[in-house]
């Protein structure tokens, strides 16, 4: 029966935010949907990016037929170079998505050896037993796709990320009709985006920001500086249009803003009227009331263009009293303080800050709220439902939203976490065995720079209470201690101010050695352990802190 | 003329969130308003709480006449024990505020030696040249006070934290009349809360959560678990009332919840109907549909009652399928991920999570939004205005809100940051010289446990890339190196997996020593510096990481 079995294998993004990756397997054929990264929690000290653990795919590398990308956000494509450096498979996605992937691959000097296949909505691709149709959905990035995957057991719908924008700025409507047709004919399994399941009602259309931009453009007397995500082509198009209408020129600042707008422009996705653009080096010489600057760095990333502008450290833009700085992006959880600090610097330069919640909004989400999620569920009317993309509690809520579909053929809903599989055969769906998953922590963005868990654990320990290393020199011939122990400490107490404490620690070491039996002294491992235990107890009692204590015995 | 000079000296909370503290000085007399703490940013590694630097007050200890507390939140009273351990002054505040202070003082074994003076709205206290009237305001804590401080140069109004709740749950209305009367007679300076200045409109009344609680109580089939701030007496009273009306008993869980509700009850601020309370140990034996549990730990603090309940590690409450868990509190920036993780654990136990934004709301803010801030400005109509309590960009926005008052006598607005003073004399107001301020980082909550900046800097460095310590033994008679260098490293690379790298690092050390001149070798400081520089360069090139490198030379 194994050949008549469909397996759903989430490798990332279920029960955690970011690094979305999911495999579908039927017999000896696997397709992978998305390979995203996530930005690390504050606890992952010194780690720059986190990718899924692709062990399952590496173990089955000969079975993987392709990687399908729903859209170009980092949490869907950011791990593509890392996955492709392990397994060599063709990649399918929309033109814009693949252009962003290509840029990433170039950074890793991998662009040559990768097979990228551009697809359009309505197109179908066959990979082994899977026939995949690409369906246009609206989202905060252009050319986002949902997937209808025909398998021998029925159709699987994967929404990717979406909202149902009734008035998208590019008039490319959400393809309700194709989803409705699949729903009418019968869908085996729906996998749907849970990101905004806690929001009641509808997410406003991308156009909802226009009245706010109009208000700002109407009243601003000097420069307008807008920071938004560089992949928000719809947002940037609206800024270009209103700038054009109000007689302002537009300059782009920041590496990712420049490269994304260039890609979108070259693909015809961003329409830039003639003579609208201003070169960055001309910003300060143009009349201030005739300038808009669109800058990357919405999250207060320390080296981003917006952060540098805020502290007056950008060669092309100097904020002045009367400028208006607009934060037109969501705050990714964990970045509140960095963004607040950036806005404080902006305000200190005398510029006005427009940020946060307001009506009309200065930013709208790209993810569906409750009413849209229900609309999608009702259109697709699946037999089984698995919420994806969300924290566990969000996926639980999404599962509850689908309950009324029991009257329309919904047989069961499964809240799966990354690694937990679902098996579907002719008898129906059930939970399967888990596969190995996890997160891979990467330093400084290079594929070689994986950081082991143990190293991160040590960093965490060091970050809380520092370390203290007693160094004891022992004569290897006589076994006698040579001179007083040396103590090296950092991140624990100030050595100058607590010289008394360190002297006492030295005494503890000496006493531990002196009180040891000659048997113990013949085994440096035992002595080390005794010193560590005695010192830890002493230091904790004196300071309530628990530095990493690492006795070193040097035979000389 | 120095005796006819009023100085406004912010010591904390202006341009930063939390640790509010402000001094008013006239000649040789100082009053201090609030002494709050803040919870550290993630960057302040291993630090538990942060207080203002009270150096200015310590240098002028003989001039400080009293400490006045506006209300009992941690960002207004959390540093009281730390301030009082340095300067001995009487403390004035409402009954509830002082009860919370007393609890803090007991933890530090200081309750005996402190002079606490309970005050009521409408009462006046004279401290040197200052006559202070206490004015009732509405806020998310009971017995919050604004201050009208009569000085020889005019009246200063300090709002404390407030919103203008038109329908407070205890029917204690915001005292508009007294503020109006001061405004009519003329106010020299207004200091007003800027926390919610970015929110348009009005903050909903505390009563706005009632429809949501009713909805939850009406549909919940089993236990209802609500986590809220333990000092939110109004919120807790509403929970008690609706529990009583719907035939559920109420249990409190968590140390701070138990102690706060006990204080509020003993002061008559929390009205608990007979037989309503359930002991924690009886929660699991009572019928689930007859139980509400109110739990502290809204921010996902690791050891809090709510966190322990979420991971099924609390002896008195075990979550079960069908329970409803309600998060009725704001998310303090920086805690999003911890709270998300807590809610994931709750959802994994099969309980429903009610959290986030919804309408009707499950939480309302205690701070005034824009329309309320304007109402307050219009009531008080000050000659000078200084926004307080907020990030710099929020205070800038608040300053802009007051601009229309220029037609009503507002002469100037000053956006001050902590440490920047304002001077007012008979000629008017102007900026003065700055005073020394800063933050004091405290480990594990003890007054003795100040963490120096350098130690925190080291922890940050260690947290990112760990350390590497080469240890070289040198014969003090011959100056020769004894044996190969020892290398100790943690948080950098895994010593097992990168044995090659560490061996190469050892070679770098040996080569550096061998290539040194005999002059250099006679100065261990020089050798240490050379080894550090060579190793750092080598390690950075090999790994792109920058561990703390600390060569140790042991003379044996």
C-alpha cells in the first residue's frame, strides 16, 4: 500500500514564525514548497540567520523532483541557497520571485549552476506524480502564487501567503474563480496561511494607505522620507504615483531598495514616469519641497540606510527641521526597541515622525484576516485542513475557524508542528511518524558558518554572567603548584572594583588543591572538577552570579 | 538672583521608556517626583533591573525635602528602595501606592527605617517652598494622582500617568474641576504623560473590556484562566463581579497576584463577595465550569505562575482541552516572543487562547490618547509645556499637539531628555546646563549588585562570538617558553569539530613569540598585545568571527 500514500512533511514554519518549508511525498517522489529563513530570536546570540534543518531532504535527495516557491519574501526563499548547496533540484517560481532568488544565489556565487524555471499563473508543471497549477493571489509582494497540486489521491491546495485584496493597486485580482472551481470539483487537503488569524474582519486593501500618503504629501513643506520594505512593489508604486502627481522627484536609498526597485522596473512591475527619479547624490541639492526619498531599513537594522540617515551618517541625505519621516511597514516582533531608537534620532534632528497605528493607515498587512480566511475555506471546501505559517496558537485558532465546514465535507483538521507528518491514503488522513527537523544557525550569512547548539548555549551562559578561569601551573616532575594561581575573568565583575573577590577566589583554589589527597592530585581531571565545584559555590554565594568556571591546569 | 530660580531636572523617563524620576529645585530645596525602574533591553545581558543614576540627588542630599509618588506602577516606584538606601527622605503617596512600596521595602529589609506619609486627593503638603496638592486621575491602577505644585514663581502641574476615563469602574471620576480651576487661575508649567501620543482619538474606558469578558463567560464550557497585571485592581474587580454573576468561583495564582489582591482587599479597594474565593489547592477539584483563575505573569516571565501553568508545571492548575486562557494585558515591547511561546504551550494543551486586538477589546490601555491629551492641555492652558514619559519621538509629537495653545498664553514648549534641565525665573523659561544622569544596571534585584558598563560590554562581546584564551607558560629565569601554548575557548567554535582551527591558532601564537625580538620578549605586555593582534587577525580571516582574545602569560 505504500505506493498509494501521500505524505505531508512540514520542515519549517508550522508552530514557529518564519523559515517556511514543506515537502509533499508520494511514493518515491518529493516536491518541496518554499525554503525560507528566519531572523533569530534574541536568545540565539551572535547568530545572523536561521534556516530549517534539511536532513530529511538530504537523506532523500534522489527523490526530490523540484523546489516550488510561492513568492519572494525572505521567510519563503531565504534558505534557497542553503538548500541548493545540498541538493541539486530545479526551482519553479514567478519571474519576480526568481529574480530575487537569483540575487541571493549571486551573493553565494551559485547563480551559474542552478536551474530556475519561470512560471505564470494558470500554467501547469508536472513533477513525477504531481501536477502543479499556479494560481495568482494578492499579497504584499507582487507575483505571489497559490498552488493546486494534483496527486493520485486528490488535489492539495497550498495558499502560500495571501490576503484577498478586492482592489489591488495593479488591478491583478485574487483568482477566486480557479479556487472556486477546484472547490466545486473537490479538494483533498487545504494548507492555508495562519499569520493574521487573530485579526477580526478584513485586512484593508493595499490602496488604504493612499489617503494617508495624500495627507502627508499635501501638508509637507519640505522633504518626505519614507521607509518601507524594498520588496513592497505595490507600496513603492503608490509612492511614485503620488510623487509624480504632486511634483516631487523620487530618490531611492539603500542597497536592497536600489536592487529591488531595479529588478521590479526591469520586469515591468514598477512603472516609473520619465524624469521622476532623482539620483541619491542630488537629494540635498534639489529643492526640499520637491523631494521624496524611499529608504530601506524599516526594522532599525544597525547598518541599514534608514538607521544611518537617522544618526546623520549617510552621505546622501541629511535630515533637517521640517522634514517628515514616514515608517510604512510592520514592526517585526523583537524589533520594537531598535525602531523606537531610530525614530528618536529622527525626532532629535527636528523631523516629524509618522509611525504606528492611525486611520487612514500608513501601513496595511499583506495577510488575510478572519473573514478572508473563512472565505477561502468556504471557496475551497476541503476534505482535510492543515493550517500553516503561524505560531501554534494561531494555527489552533485557524483550525477552529474551519469547524463549520463539517457540514460541507470537512472530515478532519490537523494542527501539525514542524516535523510532524500527515499521511493520506484511500482510507483517509492520519498522523504519521515525525521526521528529523530543527533549525540551523548561521553566522555572518555564509553557508560554511553553521553555529553549533553547544556554542550558542555557551554564549548564552557567557552573556548572563561571563566567565572566570583560574590557571594553575604545576610542575610535571614534582607535581607541585608553581606560584599563585592566575585568574582571568570577563563579563562577571569588574576586576578593578572587586579585586578583593578575585583574591578570595584565588585562596579558594589554593585551599582546594592543598586539601586534596595525593591520589586526587595525581589526576588533574579530578582536581579541575573539585576546583570548579568549590569556586562555583563560593562565587555564587558571594555574588548570586554563576559565571562559567573553567579551571586550567598547566603542566610545566 | 539664584534664589528666584525654579529648576526642572529630569533624572529618568524623558526620551526613554520607564524609570521615571524628576526633580524640582528652588534655591536650596528639592522635591523628587517618582523613582521608577525599567526592565532592561535585551542588550543589557544578564541585567535584571535598571534604575536611574541618582548622583545628582546624592550630591544634593541635604536639600532633598521629599519623594512624591504619583502611583504604584514599577516604572514610578520600582527604584524607591535604591533611592532611599542613598538618601533618607520622607515619602508621600496614596495608600495603595505606599502599600506597594512597603512590600518592596520589606523585600530589601528597609521597611523599618522609612517614613511613609499617606495622602488623599485634595490634600496639600508643604515641603520647603513647594506646596503640593494631590489631584485624583484615572489610570490603569487605583489611586493615581496628578500633582499641582505651587512654587514662588507659579504653579507646576505634573499629570503622572493618566487617561481621562469618563466611566471608571469604581466611579471615581477624573478630577477635571480642580485642573480647570488651576488652569483658570494660571499655570506656569505643565508636565504631561506622552505614552500614547501616537494613538488617535480616545482611549476606551476600562469598562470597555466588560462585553468581551461577558462573551467569554457566556460561552466557556470549562475553566476560564485570565492573566492580567496584578496591580490592575479595576480589571480584577470586573472579573470578580462577572464571575459572581455567572456562578463561578475565583482563585488567584502567582505570588504578586496573591499579594496585590490581598493589599487591595485589605484597603477596601477590591470588593470580594462572600464565598467567591477558591483556594489555589481546590482549583482542580471544583467543577471546571464553575472556576475562574486569575494568574500573574502576563509577559511570559520564565518563573511566573502563568508560564508554569502553560508548560504544565504548576501544582495547582493543569490546563485541559476546552479551557479558555485570556491574555488581558498589554505586551511590553521586547516580550512578544516570550508571550507567543507561552501561548503556544497553552494551545498545545488544547486550551483556547484569547489574545491580541479584537473588538470588543480584551485589554484597554491606561494612558491618554491624542484627544484626551489635547483636552488636558486645554484645561490647564500652561505658559510652558514639557512633555514627559515617552520616547523622544513621542515627546516631540506631544509638543506639536500643544501648538494651538499659543493663542491661549502658551509661550514655549521644551522637549527635554533625561539630564537636560529647564530654568524658569521671572524673565521666563530657558534651557539650563545638564546634570549627570545615566542608568544603573542591577543583577538579581539586590542593591549591592550593580553591574558596571564594562562588564555588560564584555558580556555583549562574549554573547556574540565567545572567547579564546591562549595561555603561555614562560620560565621566569630563562625567559623561554615552556611547552606548547594551551588554548581555552567557549562560545566561539566547537573545540571538537574545529580542532584543526585551534591547532593552527596555537601555531600562530608560537610563530608570534618566535618572531619577536629579544627586546619585545623582555616585556610581556608587548608580547601579549602582539599575540592578541595576530590571533584576532587570523581568527577573523578563518571564521569571520571576532571572539574576545585574552592572551595569558604565566611566569613559572
